[in-house]
C-alpha cells in the first residue's frame, strides 16, 4: 500500500540500490575518495547508522563546497567558508537535494563524521558507524527524493551488514547531545521509518 503525503499523491517507489560485491562501495553513487578516513578497529562490527545534515555556506544548496570540504580543498569563495578551511572531516555518503549520491569513504573504513560521541553507553561512534550526510539544514524540510534515497541506502546497508539493524539508526544530535543538533527538527523520523517499513 502506498504511503501518501498530505496532498494525497502516492510516494513513488524508492530505487533499488546495490553495493558492489565487497560491500564497500554503493554502485549507484559518484565516488570521490576522501583522505580523511582510516581503518576500523574491527571492520566486522559495523552496527550503527548516523544521519547528519550539512550545507556550505549555511543554507546554500547545490554548491560544490561540501564535496570540497570532504576532499580537503575548500575554496573560500564566501567569508563563512574560511572557518572550515583546513578541517579534516568526512562522511561515508552525501545525499544531495535531488537524491543523487556521492560516496567519499568505503563503508568498511572509518570516516571522520561523528567526533566525540556515544551510543547506548559506547563511545567513539566513528569506529563502528556509517555516517550519511543529507544536504540540508535543521529547519529546512528535506526533499522526498532525499528520503527515498536514504531509505534505499539504508536497506542496502542492512542487507550487507548484519549487526546494522533498524533500531540502530540515529541522528548526530543523539550521539553528541549539546554539541550537535543535526539532522534537526526538519527531519521527519516518522516518514523515514514508515518508508523503511514498506515492502521493498
């Protein structure tokens, strides 16, 4: 049964995304290899999915600066970008406003996305989590295409990594409370979970 938004139009079916046989790269993503990554203490223990948001400069969508940040080559075309020059951060995957995907770090590697963090009493979330960035802000509604892509990515990751389950998906704000606020109140967790529960 189709889940419908308030205007009554059914949501289209999410695309079926796949991982390459090693489970490291998403087949349908554009691949850009970030230098800001490292080995996991235990690559077999991937057991958490962390959802973030990001825009650079804040509130500007469709610009190249997120990709530049994760590749370590930010061009300070705006004053706000000077503060992020030299930062060494990355995420595994970026979902842009149109639902397109850019992968920066193989899933079996440790991306530098969570910082000081803790989930269910266990610190160091970077060691055992996958970080997905949504192009967006805390208070700007996300696009349906982004939810669809996120759901499809999540399903592919759950199929690949048995310790990553639907109850081990969280926001950056939940693993770093008081320090981080993303993906913010604009992220519709109820919609995300409803779409995730639909028959694939």
